[in-house]
C-alpha cells in the first residue's frame, strides 16, 4: 500500500530496520513508552488483526521474532510485554498489523 507508513519502513524507504526476514520487519517505535519499544510488522500490508484470518504462521513468526529481539535487546530475563491493538477503541493508530515489544521497565496492569 503506497501511503502506509509501516509498508514504507518495511520496504526500507524510511527509517532503519533492526530485524527482518522474508516476511516480517522490526524497527524502533518513534514514540516509545518504555526503554525498549520495538514494532514488528508483516512486510505485506495487512490492515489489522481482523484481516489476519488464515495468517497463523505469520503471527507465530512475529511472536518468535519478538522472543529473539527480547534476548538481543537484553530484556528477556527481566520480562517484557507483547501487545497487538485492534481497531480505534483497541488503540490501533496505524492501520497495518503490528506487534509492540515493550521492556526495560516494570509495566502496570491493567494497561490503558
């Protein structure tokens, strides 16, 4: 999708990737809410979770990439949070499927 900011980042037209494989890309969030805040996105445009039916393998690869990145970024032992927002009421501000990897500090519950 030509006007999608996450598509542009995943295609290396903007920003800097910290991880990529054939189907996903990861980069630091420009508005971090913790010491570590990474976004993991599919390279192919998928608007959100409601459009990810049949994408179980992709969603699993995103989670596995998050585990790998948590280790590389030094937050796996202390703990981290993975978040996927869906829709406006769920807090999704960019209409491209993405997973937040958050860590480096304690996070409270409930979020929000």
